[in-house]
């Protein structure tokens, strides 16, 4: 009996303890359940804001502070970034009762289960901001300052550093404020945190990859790769460089490449002026060992300017490096200042003597009778060449007709020929009883000269004293001492001593 009583007492204690524990647990459960009627479960996240254990009011405040920390990043060209902060535009959260409703929908008696789970949900973060403040903030950004904006520039072909080059486009930083304002306003309204302006710049129309530009540069490149080296025998060659050719090019508004014809013409003229020796004054070493200066005549190098110009255009079209001589209208025996060479006829009118040299060796020399200076028929002086040779010619002029066996003209209708009617040559005969302009030589000399002289053999004819030649043959043949009758009369008035040489009295 006693054992039974003891056992019953133990059960009573156990039941009492269990009941007490249940009461405590029940109290705790209902206290916590009552707590979660006004607080969010642990792990509750609303649109990225952790509102665990917060009341609806506290959660709303925290969400408001989160929203107020809004920052809009604006990505601009050239890796520039600009920012608009929420407080500066009055950016704020507008509660709409959603947080309270979520709390109401929360089953507080489910707190034990929910405390072990994470609940993330998106809520409607309705916001407000001051559009006028936003406009002011945007207008204050450096990228929106019109005086700092760089206007876009099209890619183009321009003359840079002495050559045509493809100048890349300038993208620029010009923005349309109204368009950007609309973009940014929409971004803020949508709660976006970043916006890009890349598509809102005023861009160039023509880019570096433009087919027309590149076709133009291909054409220019062809000219840039062209040069012409002019050769002049053993003389230093002259190069028409690609850089010089570049300076001839013009590119129009449609990027069509052309060569400036005037510049080509000027180049050919300059080359002709530099290398033509036609009529140039030359210092000539005479057979007597001294030197005389003689110019005029029709001998020398002459570049054919029209044909040379046409050849240049042909070379430019072909492209590449070209080596050639200029296109000549007339050539001489040798290049350079002394283009006469070592085979020539020398006529000293003053000493009335003629020499013929072949490859530097004297072959023939003779006394002569040249044009009558007293009758204004003085023979033309200058550097000429044998034009042709004729057998059995009849020389006809005003008041005369003279048959000759050998005629070798070199200056218009003036030439070397035999004079069978003369028995004397040399001395001062030419001053009073000279020819009508031709060079009279003994018949046997004329025959020898006719046999050895070649067409184009240079003829150097000169006076050692000042003479005045007014005859038509002197004008046409570009004689060194030619003067028009009108100019001579004017000269004579100023200087009465300006007369042709007179015979010297013999002792």
C-alpha cells in the first residue's frame, strides 16, 4: 500500500511539471505570436531592404531611408561618369500601405516555422522627386555645359604636314539637353540606377571607314607612290619626287582627285628654264686661246613643253618609279653648260677665219669673207648648227643671184659656201666688200667642209668687238648682236659713237 502511494505521488509530480512546462511553452508561443502580429518575421526582405523584427512603421522608415539614398550614375562618352543623388532632387519613398498589408497578411501563429525561412519579396517602391530640381541638377553637370561641348567633325581628307591624309572623325561631346532630360527623367521615374548617353550624342555623318573617302585615299596613294627621275647624260639627275607630285593634287568636295594642270605647266616651264640651253650665253674658248662670251642662235637643248607635260600625265597614270630623259623638241651634242662638244665649226668674224674641229682635233681652217657690215649685212653671230647641205645651189637675194657648188646653211638663209668670184679672203674685206651675209670660203675648202660636215654640227660664230646687226636674217636667226632698226636709231641719238667697225688703215 505504501509503495502504491509513493508511486502515485511521483506521477503527480511529473504531471504537474509537464503541465507547468506546457503552460510556460504555451505562454511563450502566444507571447511571440502576439509579437509577430506587429512585427515582421526574421529574414523578411523587401526590395533589398531587411525589415526583420521591424514594425510596419519601422519598416516603412527603413525603406524610406533606403530609397532616399538613391544614386543615378550617368555614363558619358570618353569613360566619363556623372552622378545625381536622391536628396538633391527631393527623391523620396511614397508609402502606399503595401508594407502594412504584408504585415497583416503575416500569420503570427506561424512564427516558429517562418523564423527558419528567408522571405524576399519585391514591393512597389513608389517614389516622388522634384522635376525642377532634377532639371537644375542635370543642367549643372559638366557634360551639359554648351561652352565645353566639342562639336562633332566628319572624317575628311585634308592637307596635313605636306601631304594629303585621312583625318579621322571627331566624335565630339555635343548633347541635346532636352533629349537627355527626357531620358534621365524617365530613368528616375523607373527607379533605374544607371543610364547611358552614348546614343544621345550628335555624331559625325562621315566616318573613317567611308567607302568614298577610302577610294579617294587609294587614288592619292597611287600618286604618292609615283616619282620621275630625269637623266641628263653624266650630269646629276633631277627627281620629280612623290612629295612634289602630292603638291599638285587637289581633292574636291566630292573627294574626286585631280592634278592641278597649272602646277604641272609651271613645273615643266621651270625645268625647261633650268635645262634648256637654246640661245644661252656661253663662255667659249677660242682657237686663239682666249675666251669670248657668245649667246643667241638656235643651238642647244629644248624641252618640248607640251609633249613633256603629256608624258608626265601618262607617267602619273601608270604610277611607280620612272626613269627617263625629258621629251626634247631639240637636242645638242652634249649635256651641260658646254653642250657644243668637241666637234664644231668656229667662225671668228673679227679675224675673218674659220676652224673645223672633229673630236677636238683641228681638221680644216681657212680665211673667210663674211657679211658686209658697212651695208648692214653683217653675218649673224651666235651658236647655231648646220641645218642641211646642198650641192649646186643658186643663192638669190635682192639684186643678186649667185650659183655655188657647196652650200651649208646654219642661220636662216645664211650659210657657208664657196665663192669662186673671190681671189682674196680674210683681212678687212668684210667691212666694206663683204657678202650679203653668207660665209665665203675658197672653193677647195668648201668642198672639204661639205665632205666632212654632218647635219647638226654646231657652229660657233662671234665678233670680238661690238657690232649692230639689223638684217632680217639676224632677227630670224636670233643673232646675239641683233638690234631692230628702230632701237638702233634711238641708241644712235643717245650715243653717236654706236657704229659698226670701220676698216683700219694699213701701215
